[in-house]
């Protein structure tokens, strides 16, 4: 008889190291059939955006190469996951399916239904904790409820102890006698063609497990030591830039945690601050699990009364980096070119959209979802609501980032703005973050023509701040 195989369903865990589902399948001694399903129709309205599709293509290609180095390969199929998995079980004669758990509401519903159907059909189904250090239901308050504030959540995580030690990648994977048919990755058209707007993404990123490890090692040997002091500086390699690798699961959180434990034991600085940022990611997933409407609805219902403005022209100016505020525009152009934006800049551009332009946070979240290579439903929703003031543990309503002061403080030499807005590169530092304050002669000398090659501000900061505070007063009194 042909030996029964195990299907390993890859999702947001596109790696071989510290992959619990893959490790468990390899340990059975049975043939292993790795599978990835492109399931756009079953994403609860959150099919992955354009930049993330580009990343996914590269990551799947890298994963297949890694598997082939171990005598295996990645089977690609598109369609509703339940139907695809059922078809593969019939085609291959496999009698088991293993996967690592996801925490988005639509994924939980799909996986729960599929697990029930498969078990009823006599198929062995196992799911594993592979994408978070602390699964959302394991961290509870003293009243046995979910956390709503970050600081006590972080303390609870740290009290919980280190997550399990990571698994090593299998040296070899037993192959089935016959491989099922696979879709052609290029046929999925995940990469843009006409026009091909992904040149900047290729220049800035190396998706895949090897690229993730390389970036993490560079962070450990470089920016980590000064992370607490320098992470808000917008130019240079001051952060880990691991967010996309983490979202796609090209590096496991447990591997990162273990490496940080080793550095902490050596007395390395800034480890605690970086670990806190990792726990913010855990908190975002904790919130999404317990409050599944987080991506669509105000977490604080009182914010339903906020007087949002419908202004398509202002929204488009923000999206295109044409607001007249250099830091905001530089951030939006970095996003468009590289699929990424420094975290401090993300807070500034989000605050500008919400509090200067009074445009609903969902418009910003939607734009980030389509343009970020690290677009993650939990992080995106929790972070936008944090800035808006409508979310859990949110920024105070009166915290309205001044983009000029933020630029002067965290891009004092103008390196960030000059990189992404070369039209302003000749302006003196004194005027770089507020070019409308420069004398006409200085603008002329720098080749800056406000309203022509660089826009005038589309809104006055003081007036916008006053309007935002009035709107928040309405929320407070609602």
C-alpha cells in the first residue's frame, strides 16, 4: 500500500525553522506534502493588498526553493481553502492535515468549520501555535477577561515566561510517491505587470526566510544597541524593519525572543524596548481576537459621533504626498516607493489625516492595507484606532502631532525629507520642514516654487488643531 501522507498547510508561516506544524508532520515519518492556498474569496473582505501580493510572490518562491533543498516542494492551489484541501486529500490519499493557527476573525471561522468537517470525515487535523508568542486566550486579567490597556498586558506577558524554544528546520522531508499538480506561481499574477510599480520594492527588500534572518542578524549586530535612544530617528537603519517578515512568518517570534534572551544575558542595551514593541504586536492580535470588529468599527463607540469630513481631494493629496507638509509628504512617498514607512512617520501621517483633515481613520487604514508590504490586519486596525483615539489604550484626544515640530525633532538634519522630497533638498535646515516660512529669495535660491513644484499647505496647523479639538469635544459630550 502507498504510505499515507500528511498535508502541511502553510499560511502566515512561510519558513522551515520553528514551524511547529511542519516539525510535527516530519516527525510522523510519513510523506509530507506542503501546500499553500491562495484564498482571496474567503478573507472577510480583507484580501491582501497590492504591495503584500508582490511580497507573497517572492516569499512563496523562496519557500519552494528551501523545500526543494530538502527533497520536497510547495504545492500551490487557488480557491476556497476548504474545497482545495478536500480535493488534495482525495487526490493524494493523505489522511492528515496540519497547520499553524491564525487569529483574524475570518480565518478563525474558516479553520473552525474546516477542522470540524475534516474530523467528521475521519481525517486527522492538528493545529499549532506558530505565529504569536502568547496566544490571545492565554493572557487574561484578574477578572478572567481580555486586556484593554497595553502596559498591564505587557506585564502579564512577561510574567507568563518565555515562549517555547524554537524548532530547528528539518534536514530532509519525506516525499510522496507522486506529487499532486500545482498551479504556476507566475499564473497567479501577484506581481504587477502593466505598469510594473514594484521596482522600489525590489530595491529595498529580500522576502523569504533567508532575507528575514539576514535582516534580523544585521539588527542584532547594529541598531539594537542604540534602539531605545535612536528608534524615533527617521533616517538611517534605526529599527529592525522586520515587520513584513514577521507578518508572513518568514521568521518566528520564538526565534527572535530566544535571540533577545541571549543578548539580554550579555547586558545588551535596548533589548527591553524592542521586546515591548514585539509585545505591542501581540496586544494588537489580542484585541482583534477579542474584538473582531476592530478593523471596521470604532472600538470606543462614543467616536461614532465624531464629525468626520468627506473630502476626496484632501484624501488624494495625502495619498500622493501633496499636502505641503514635508514630513507628511516624505512619508507618503517613502510608502509608495518602498512599501514601508518608519513607525514615527506612520504616527505623524496618520494623525495628519485624522486630526488635520478630519478624514475617517478607515480611509487611512485602507490605504495602508493596499500599499504596505507589512500590512497586517491586527496591527493596522489597532494602530490606526490608537492614533484616532477611538481604540484601546489610545493616544489622548488632545495629542495632535505637529508635523513641523516632529520633523525638526526627529529629522533635524533633514536627511529623511531630502531623500524622499529631492525638490526641497537645497532648502536650509531652518526652513526645510516649513518651506512656506522661507523668504522668497531663499526659496528662489533653492529652486522651490510653492504652488508649482511643491504644494502650499492644504490646511493651516493651528486651525486644523482647533477643529480637531472641537470634534473631540463632541465625542466627549456624546
